[in-house]
C-alpha cells in the first residue's frame, strides 16, 4: 500500500501508511469482522457529540487493506464518531459488491422502513456502546426496546463495554433476546490474571449464554506490554477462542480510531492470529465459518 493523503488530526494517530505483508496466510474466505470507514468528513460529517475526530478512512483504502492482508470480506462497524448517522457505512456497503456487511448505530426513533433500508444495504446488527468515555448516555433503554424491534430482521446486538462495568451489567445483558457479540472481549484488564475473578466472569457469561459471542480483537488497545507481539493479551484471547470456538470473531479494527499510544501494523496484527488460534480448525472457525454464519447466513456454511 502506498501513502497518499494521510491527514493527522488533534493528537490521535492515523492508520499505518504501509502495513507489512503478514507471514500468516489467512484461510480462503477470511472475514475481517471488525473495521470501520470514516468520512470523508466533507461528505459524511462527523457527529457533533463525538469524543474524538478520526482521520478520514475511505472505503477504497479499506478494500486495498483487505486485499493486501489476504481477506475476502469485511464487517464494517459504526463507531461513535459518526453517531447514528450511518451514511458512510451504507455508502461503503453499497460499494462492496456484497463483500461487506455492516453493524449500524440507531436511535429509538428510527422507523421500520429505515431499518429495512439498512438491511437491504447489508446491515445485520446494531451496536450499543457502554464505554463511558465514548458516550454521554449509556444506551440501556434503547437496547431493550431495539432488541425486540430487531428480531424480525434477524439482526444481532453488538455491545462494547469495559470489564470493570460487567459485574453490574452482566445480568442485564443475559436477559436480552437474541445473539449478542461483545467487542474486544469486553476489554479485560490484562494486567490481572487470565484465570482471575474479573475475566472468569466474562468467560462464565459466554459459557452460560449460548447466544453470546466475543470478538478477540484489538490486542493493541488492551496490551500493557505493547507491540509487536502484544504477548500479555494472548492468554486472554486464547482462552476465549478455546472456550467458545464456534462463537468468536476477529477483526483488524482498521483504521484504529482513538489511539494515542502507538499505531499497529495491520500485517503484524494478522500474524498475532495463530498465537490465539493455534490449529487450522480454530483459525478457520474464527476467520471464516463463524463470521459467515453470522453475517452471510444465506451462504449456509
Ligand atoms: C473501536 C474502539 C474504540 C472506539 C469506538 O465507537 C467508537 O468510537 O469503538 C475505542 O475508543 O476503544 O473498536 O474502534
């Protein structure tokens, strides 16, 4: 990939201009199941309520990264910087020739015909952000209401929450109908024990609730030891992959919004996959079978 118009904004890092080619060859049909498109801001303005301004990250650059890393498909996730304005997401889905599906953010005043339009564009889930630094109001009531309304569409819920908030929210999440996907393993504190009380709670939730899934993504956000290996995150992700191999997803998180510490090399992130999914079978489930079942069920794997 070559660098052209990367623009820096206030202190947040822009995505890696020239990610390495991964050593790990992802299996045929692999899906990058957590990534974003942002802007361009002049066409798809960022939300006034946003807590950070990302760099513009176009669909064209996402497709180029997909091809460079060896993936075939993307799941594009709406981030808080675009609020509930899903136009950039829909624009990318419509451009993808069926190779991308989406997770939107909606407010409770959305009409059913608007949900249907999102479905036609390729949206298959709605994201609810419980990370307090990213939202002004926790979307608890909206989540309850929307979980019912989304049932006829067959969509799932995606929840972004931090591990310290799980003890008070876990029963609430367990009471919701349908499939729930937790972003980034609900952000464990990886300085704590992988077999410790906090992570045990998350694992227990996943085991007891067969409709709960987890993304084993974003070691770069969770690591204290840092790149390139993100070694301290490996045991956490490995434990999730080995406990619920049929309900895990992986994604690059490109363009890695809202990061100030370092910008990951996406090629190196792909090389992290075999450390957390050691066998070919686990890798195929994580990268192909599971995301295909959730996002392209009509292809019937
Ligand atoms: C991510 C992580 C972050 C941001 C968002 O919606 C968002 O703004 O998800 C974060 O700041 O941890 O998955 O992109």
